[in-house]
C-alpha cells in the first residue's frame, strides 16, 4: 500500500499553533524566535559585552525547544510528509517575478536569483543580504519582538503593541515587495 502525502491544509497548522499558545499561556510562558537568539547569546557569554544579554538563560532554556522543534519538524515534514512536488506558485506570481528578473523557483521556497550561493558571492547580492539582516535585527529589537512573537503570541494575548507591530510588518512588507524590491533588483 502506497501512502501519498500532499501539502497540509492551513487549518492543521493553525490549530496546532492555537493549541501551543494555549499550553504556553497556561504555563505563563511567551513565544517568539528572537527571544531564543537572545537566550543563545546569553548562554555564549554576550552578557559580558552588553547589558541586553544579561539574563538568567537557565530560566529561558525551555524556549530553545522551539528552535529545535522548528529544525526537527521541518526535517520530518520534508523527508517524510511531503510528496516531493515542491511549492506550487500561482502563474500570476511567476509572471510578476519574471518582470523582476527572477526565474520561477521550480518548487523551491526561495528563488536562486536571490538566495543562491552564487548570488551571495556577488557584491550586490552580499550587500542586499547583509543590509536585510541588519534591518531585520534592528526592526526586531525596535519592535520588541519578531513577527512570530507579535503575530502569534502577542495577538493571542490581545496585546495592543503587538497589533501595531503586526500592522507595521504588513505595511513594510507590502512597500518592500511592490516598490523597493523592483528598484533594488534592477
């Protein structure tokens, strides 16, 4: 008997995220990927150089299970729960990407024109990735958390600052995708 797996329906992951948030709320914990980076930096001794990293990482080490779970879950989903067909992108999106000089990703999540090793070795590609990473780091610190922390944990706890941050994330993403990315890629 052959088992054929397809793409999971969005409601399954939405339900699992909701259950996870209920469990975390029950135990008085918060969720966010950027807090894990802070915990890892604190574990490595960054508190000697910056007060931001002076925290008792032993109280936060439970959250590192989120990072481990992301890696293990991604591996399991890719290796055992996918049918190998890759990501299906709408033809209109492919046409829009081609106007920017980006070929169809052919089932991959990230197009080679932006995220390949060859692109990273060019001055323009390296600069784009470096500046993007710095802006993401600055934005995460400035907003008091990352997109997952605000959009999942903050909104589920009805926090107004998270609502403002999520609206800002969406506006920034739309502006970047529609106005800045075409300028950068030309």
